[in-house]
C-alpha cells in the first residue's frame, strides 16, 4: 500500500513461504525487500539443501524520504521496520543461518540503522526517537541479543557480537553520546557475555570489550563538559 507521491517499492522473492508487507504514506519513501530461500549444508561431506521457510518482512513508512532495505537469505527470518520521521535509513541483512529476528523503529529525523545477522538465533531490536542518531548492529554467532534505544540527538551506538550467548543492551537518552560494545565470548548454560550501557547525559563515551564470559554495566548520567 502506497499513499503520497514519488514512493517506490521493490519486492523480489525466491523460494517458498515468503511474506512481504509494505505500507508507505508520505512523499519520496523507498523500500526494497529481497527474499531468497535455502542454504546448502553438508552431511558426511554430501551437500544437501535445506528449504527456506517462513521468511517475513514488514515495512511501514510514514513521513518523507525514508529508505528501507531488507535482504533475507537464510531460514525462518523475520524483519520489521517502522519509520515515521523524515530522511531515515534502515538496512536489515539476514544473510545466512536460521531463526533471526530484527525490529527497527525510527521516529526522528535523519536516523540511520544497520543490522547484519548471520549464524543462528540472533535477535536485534533498535529504537531511535531522536534526530541524527546512528545504530550499527552486527551479529555473527549463536544465541545473540542486541537491544538499542536512543532518544536523544546525534547519538552513536555500535554493537558487534560473535561467539555464543552474547547479550548487549545500550540505552542513550542524552545528546551526542557514543557507545561501542564488542563481544566474542562462547557461553554455555548461564555463562555468557553480558553488557548493559545506560547514558543519560550528553557527550558521553563508553566502550565495552568482552572476549570471555563476563558481565559489565556502565551508567553515566552527568554531562561531559
């Protein structure tokens, strides 16, 4: 469904059980969804194909000059993008693996979100309600969770996760703060890499690097003069 002027949408599907839903209202909104099925696995050295199923992509854009791109090429992947501001950019690349889930909500002006998921069982949720916020989430392991919430202006969040059982939660409600979380632990059971960053002041900087099973909590409230 498209309402407004100069809207453009492209949907490419290959495989089975693919679902794409587009809703655009406003001017000059662009949405691209590319869904392809299956991946080749090996069993005792013999290749076999696993049929992709239940790909689901939903894009809702209200506003002006928003751009959304979703690429799904694994198995059982879900992507939901909502943009209600102006000049927003969202890319979701679910390139391989299984059971990925990405949700992006942007309601400000000139917000940018990039989510890349490979491996298995990756969950990414990005919410940006300020202006000129940027979020980059890259997940390339198993059982990874990344949560990003930015409600100020000009904030920057980068989360990079590999290994197994990584959890990162970044919340920035001030202006022009920067957070970087890098996790590469291999967790088993209740052991995992856990990072929580909360920055409510302005001009804050936080960097968390975890290469083993570890827990880190960073809280900053005052403005950095």
